[in-house]
């Protein structure tokens, strides 16, 4: 039997230079960008209830999440979870570089950097209690396409990877779909089916059509088998646990084939297009300032230049298939990017679910690098693409850290507020340990005006914008328990309905007013919200 050192020496030579570079660039760039969140205990509102959470989210269709997050334990320990997440993310960068067949070291570094800097990932880091699981899902999504591309029967392994990726988090399905589309397009270009300098015989044309269709069908097989396997495992585990899919985010529409039954097909497709263009151009994430807009514009111009040179060189303009493909891509890419909206056009499509947008600058970069030889390998093409990519990378990294800085301030503001509120609660006449407490959850903006100065950057970054971590009574309860050491007996929301509209509650002042707390019929009323209304 070989020793560990011998095994490493034997295997070390099999690790491609591109793999090592992609891994190192992603891991260390990830550390530099996301270190503030990994070295601090700064929860967002969901994190308050997830200090210990077994991640059994099968009612949301995430049947493998509890296993994926189990390696780091179910406690929220940002450093351990973050390192595991970065490990999976770095492996995803390796798989992505291999899939895109990028060999230039600078381009590999830029692609890896963009992958770890995109603001959607920062939002995922804000939900650090589930980060390692989600990054495993991303890795499996990329592997599903890579296996399908590399091996004749790779679609079988790819289907398994896709099923388990969706079993962790369904939001990475569009990531895999976009990579499939890019792989098919590159296959067509490299096969030179769309045109050639020589006259093609009918037999050769038919042969090439078969190759293109065969290639595309492999990805279709992978996707179909993967989704079927995901759904079968989901149904089996739901029956074993005696549970049903929840209505949250419309996930229960999976029972009807994955399409929202309450909306027509045209309505659903229309919402997918509207959302795609709204987020792309006005979402304040992909193009969040003039620097990002200029960099993306430059990448698009260079991409179009290379595409135009390819079109002339290979005489694509003579082939109807070229225009068909362009039309299909124009129509299909927004739908592929927004495919999870098929579940529910009205879902809360937050930033964690939009990570696939990072593939647009990455693919533009990879495409220009792959085919820049048609322009004579002009150095200015590479200088231009790398400059644009690194401007985007730096811009996204700064945005991430602005968001982390505000998250830290949110925690500190919440701590100060809850400390004052807890003191008031305990000083209320009639208070005793265990008294039922009625509280809505929000913080009155008239008494505490907004002080967040990062809104232009963080407005679309769920979990990291705003001034407070407090949105529900449960948020107060968890924050005071975990950070103030106070265990209070807060009423459930249903028990608050009658109290909310009672004359006694309405007449109370909002905290920090003198009458913001009072005991009524054995219940301690706490009023933190603004209310200018009459009792029913």
C-alpha cells in the first residue's frame, strides 16, 4: 500500500495548471472579499432563528440540504462554514474553467474572481448558516454539465449531480441550463456547421446536423433525467416523513408539473421577460454604477467584434442556421435565466436566486479568449477584456464589503435598541419572568428615522440593507435570547390579531414613549411600530 505522500506525488502531476490556478484564485480571492463576514457573528434576520438548525427543508423541496449542511454541524459557526463554502466554491471555479476550456492564466484568474465577487454571492454569505450547502449545490450544478460534455454517457452522472443540486437548492438550475446552452453553441461553432470556406456535400451536412443534435440531446437527457430523479426522491422522502410541499415561494406548484396553475402560460412567460430585463438593467447589481456599466459595455463590444470576425471568416452570413441560432438565443436566454419563475410568477425572487447572472460577464470573457485568434490574436483584445473583467471584479468586491459594513451596523443598532427595550420591559409595572408579551416586531420609523447610508448599493441585497434585524416578534425573541441572554415569552402572531386592533394597544405610545409598555389582562403589551389608526 502506498503512503499518503506517495499517493500525493503520483496524483500531483495529474492536476492541471489551470485547475490549480482556478482553485487558488477563487479560494484566496474569496477570503479577501468575504473575510469580514467569516470572522464576525453578524446575523441577518433569518440567521437569528438559525443559530442551531437541522436544515430539514424537505417541505421546500430541499431534501438533501440537511445532509449538505451537516458536515459543518448545524450550529452557525461562520469561520468553519465559510471555509467549507469557499472550498466548494473554489472547486466550482475549477470545474467551470475546465468546462469553458480556458487556458490563459489571467483569464482564469478573472473568471474565478468574478465567480466569488458577484453580489449575489455576498447575499448568500449573509445567510452563512446555509452557505456550505448552497455552495455544494453550485458545484454539483457545474459538474452536471461538465460530466455531460466530457463523457459519452456522462449525462447519467450529470443527471445525478443535477438532482442532488436541486435537492439542496433549486435556484442553481438556471446556472446549469445557461452552461448547457453555451456548451452547445461552442460545439456548433467548433464543428463549423454554420458555414465553411469549402462547398459541403449533402452527406457531410446531414452528418454534421446529426452530430449537433446528438450533442444537444445529451444535455437534454441530463436535464430531463436529473429533474425526474429529483422529483422521485422528493416524493419518496415526503411520504416517508409524512409531509407535503409548502406553499412558500410557490414550491407546491411542483406537484402540478412545475408550472404555476393559477397563471396562464403567456402571463408566466411575460413575467419572466419583464423580470429579466428589469433586473439586468435596473436591478442595481449587475450594473450598479457607471464603472460596472462601462466594463460590461466594453465586454459586449469586444464579444460582438469577435463574433463579427467569426461570421466573416466562416461565412456564417450565408447560412440560415446562423440567424436561427441568434434568434433562438435572443428569445431563449431570458427564459433560461429566469426558468424558476415557471414555478410561480409572483415569487419573491431575491438576490440569492440570481447568481446565474454572473455567467454573462464570465461567458463573454471566455468567448473572446477562445476565439480571439480570428483577429490575429491582437493583444488589445486581451487587454480590453481583462481590464473590463478586473474593473467588474473590484467593483463587485467593494459593493460586497459596503453591504457587510451595513450588516455590521444593523447588528449594532439592533443590539442597542433591544437593550433599551428589554430594560423598559423589565421595569414595567406588573412584569414577571414568563409573562406573556405581545409585540408586533417592526421598529417605528418616526421615532427612529432611517440612518442607513448604503441604500444606493444595498437596496437589492436581501438581508443586508436597512437599519434593523427586527421584522417579527420572533426576531425580538431570538435576538434577546442569543445576544442579551434574556428568555421572554412572546405570543404567537395569531394571538396578536385581537390585541393589535384593541383600543388599549392603539392608544399606547410607540417606543420609546412613556406608555409604550403596559400590562393588560395579564399580557404585557409592547408597542414598537407606528400606528395612526382608529380601533375597529
